């Protein structure tokens, strides 16, 4: 099963928005979550997209 990076990023962004306090702990947690979001974005854009399967060429008929 493949990871759903987009969903993970959305969850992290929602968690970051929930930490709206101005205290030190909230600020540090937001910074940590931002690092995780960046890591997820990197993984999302560097993950293999899948394998391209080439089909054999079909012979074309001269019948029109």
C-alpha cells in the first residue's frame, strides 16, 4: 500500500492551525510540525510515480 502524502500533509497543517497559542510550547510545536510538512512535501515529490508499461506496437493494416 502506498502512503497518502497529501492526506498526511493536510492532517499536519490542521494540527499546526490548532496550535494558535503564543506560548513557547505552541510556537515550538508549530515549528516542528512545519519541518514535518516540509519532509512530507519532499517525500511526495520525490516518490516514484509508477512504472510505465510499453505495449507492443500493432501492425497496421493497409485496408482502409
